[in-house]
C-alpha cells in the first residue's frame, strides 16, 4: 500500500469541505471514515476531534493521530520494540523541530512557523495572526517562541476546537 501524500490529504480535505468554508464538520468526516471501514459514533468522533469541525491543520493532525493509532495497534507489543519506537519517535520529533527552527537557535518563532507553513502550501495570508496564536497556546514560559520541550507537548496534544488555519 502506498502512503498518502500531503497533496492527497489536501484533496481529501477539499472534497470533504463541500461548501468551501475551510472547515470539515465531523458528520462529513464520520461518513468518510464509515466508507473506509472505520466505525465510530459521532459522539466518539467529536470527543476524539475535540469539537464539531476541523480546520485543515486539525485535519492533518487528526490523520497523523489515526496513523499512529493504527501503527500502535499493529505492533506486537514486545518491550524492545516499544523502546525502539519511542527512540524513533523522539528522533522524528527532533528532525521536525529542526525543519521549523530555520535559524537553528533552538526556538521556533511565529515567523519561522509561518515561513515553513508557506513553503508547504499550508499558509493562507488572510490568517496572519494564527502563527502567533498557535505558538501562544503551547508557549509555557510565554517567551513568544517554542523550545523543543514545548514543541513536543504541541505535537502530542490533541487539536483544540478553536485552532484553525
């Protein structure tokens, strides 16, 4: 089975967003999941998603979460595999952090976040304050940037219903 690309996910999101308002409601998502054999109630899905709709960034996070759940379910559960998986996960997080830390100062600023999202085609100029807001949500020491520990918290937290990109 080939992996789904970011372009595939973007097309899926656009197809689910039937009224072109930049949000996918959980009813639309529920229908898609049911079609591909993932059965859940709307209530369970709303709890998992953290709201009744998803913006594009939340949709991507939801997809990544579902992939991680599938990988975890398919593992045989041996302790060595678990430790190796955790090390791989930390390495992957560090690599992802370095992608966003453009000036290699150990912090991700809102400008760096916006720059990377723009290069990935995930940034819309009309949402100019969103990067500052996204950083503020996870900026535990309120210095206006994310260090690696704050980034790890962000990457392991479920999306909030008010975060939209």
